[in-house]
C-alpha cells in the first residue's frame, strides 16, 4: 500500500508528529484528494496523546493516520524542548476551515457529523454563508446508538463525500473515522473536536492575540472554567514527561 507519505517526523511520547507547515499540509491534502487517496488527519494535542497511551485501540488508530499535525501548544512546546526548530503549529479549526474553502473551489462534496442538533445545523448554515459554493451533502448530529451509527455510515458511503469532518471528541471520532476509511476511497477524514462549537457561534473563539501566542487553551479555561479539570494536570504532566524523556534519551537510557 504505497499510500504513506514521506514527511519528516518527530516522535512525541510514542506518537509521530509530521513536521510540516500550514500551507504545505493543505497543499498535500488537496493533492492526495486529486490522486483519489484516503487521508486520515489527526490534529494531535497532549490530551489525545495521553488518552492514546492509555488505550491500545485508540493508539493504533492514531498511529495509522496519514498526517499528524501539531494542533496543541503543548505539542509545540514538546517539539521545541526536544530541539525541533522548524515545527509549525497548525490549529485544527483553522486547517479544517481552509480545507473547506479549497473544497468549495473544487466543488468537492462535504459531510459533517457531530455535536448537538442545534450546533450542527447552525454550523452548516454558517459555513454556507462564510464559504460561497460550499457543497455540504450530509449533516448529522453526533448522538446516536450502535444501530443508527451503522445506518449513518452506510448513508455517508452512498453519498461518497470527498471530505468528512467528525466532531465527537477523542476516541469516538477517531474510531468512527477508522471504520469509514476502510470502506471509502479518495476521501479526507478529520476529527475536529470542538470546531463546530466555534463555527456555529455557540463558543467564542479566542481573540487573535491569544491565537497568535498559542494561548487559546488559556482563554478557553478562563471563559469556560469547567475545562480547567480537562487541561490541568494534563498539560504540566505532559511537559514534565517530555523533559524526562529527553533527559533519558541524552543519557542513552531510553530505548
């Protein structure tokens, strides 16, 4: 299966992160679409890495992704601490939005799955307003049982979109993608987490200054204190693990 890409990678606590900038990642994704190749894109952050290291099924799915981009500031920090100079942070929400803009130009059909009804409906409405000619052929919430899930997958396969964005959070969205990817071809799949919340307008995006500094997570914690438990202690522990890992490597004590 000569479908894999030969990009420079760097391993962060067991997961390879592709060292690629925003523009090249977008170009590469479009190129693979035009070559009719499937592309599972993982927007990796410390939370996903931690979850993957506790769950073998999730881990193998994440590791089989075709493109793994550094979404979180924690991953960027890990790369910098490990001496990777030319890494670029590619926020998943921006990457997916720009991919949709390209899809509109090429008239590629798009499917969106995830969130609550009102959020997904508003997302589809807003995206069509913001991206003229965007061809959304499928829109469904992310709350369904196993039987319904099979039907949803069958519908998506029948419609055969070129881009599938799944916003169900963590393991659920990646497993949903893995299953679909095995039955489709020439499609890009991205787990987009909270992107629909932002696009629908239900969650306010961090001000540009926070985005530029890579501190969107801090803004979110301040504006949604309930997220505090999710981010802490994950982020500090993640950074400590990276530092220990680097020290072990330098002393030759790591495999």
